[in-house]
C-alpha cells in the first residue's frame, strides 16, 4: 500500500481514531460525507482547512481497511 502520510492516529485525539493530519477530523467523517452523497468539493467547502489530498487519502485508507476485514452482509 502506498504511504498515507496524512492519516494519523493519536490516543489523545478523537480517542485514537484515524484522523487527518492530527486534526479532529476523522476518516470516518469524510467517508460518511461521501456516502451521504457529498462531493469532494462539497466537503472542502464545508471544511476549508482540509485539502483535496486529505479527502483522497481518507478514501484510500478506508478502501484498504475494507479489504482487510470480512464483513458479514445480509443475504438477499
């Protein structure tokens, strides 16, 4: 996996959740915004202290985590 230098984990920040550059913005928050239909531009407008690469690395990190874990889904 490529280096994700903008994703940080610190027990003193957001309970050790994966965050963006040590800020109180979690990867989950960004992924949740995308999942709710917000575009990258929408997210950047709402959080002007974020950069496009912050959002892209959050999505890459979430995709990597999803590959590492098996999640049981409801059957159709």
